[in-house]
C-alpha cells in the first residue's frame, strides 16, 4: 500500500479520510486501518476509488499493490 500516493490523489480531489470513506461506503476508522496497512482493501473499494480518482491500471498497482522497500539494515536500524 502506497499511502502517500493515495493521499496525493485525495488531496488533488479535495478529499479527506472522512469524505473518501463516505464515498466508498466504509467508516473512517476502517479506511484509516486500510491506508495504514493494518487491513486489506476489498476489491469493491478499490473499484470505487479507481472510479472516483480516474486511476489508471498502473496507478492502481502502485497505490494498492506496491511493496514498500525497507530502508533498514540487517540489525533493524534505519539506513537513511
């Protein structure tokens, strides 16, 4: 999940977590959990967000299916 990319799309359309959650039919708490990687988006939610923000196939992959690269060394310390 690329939270920053989704947040940039939300900002572009003037949405907050509250307004987007209302548009896709979920609670703000549930959307927040999903955006923070604590829960998974349902396909129907991804489809609604795709239509709301006119997302391309690449954007969908980059937002919802991208793996975040860790910047930690083998000891768990940030590398910068």
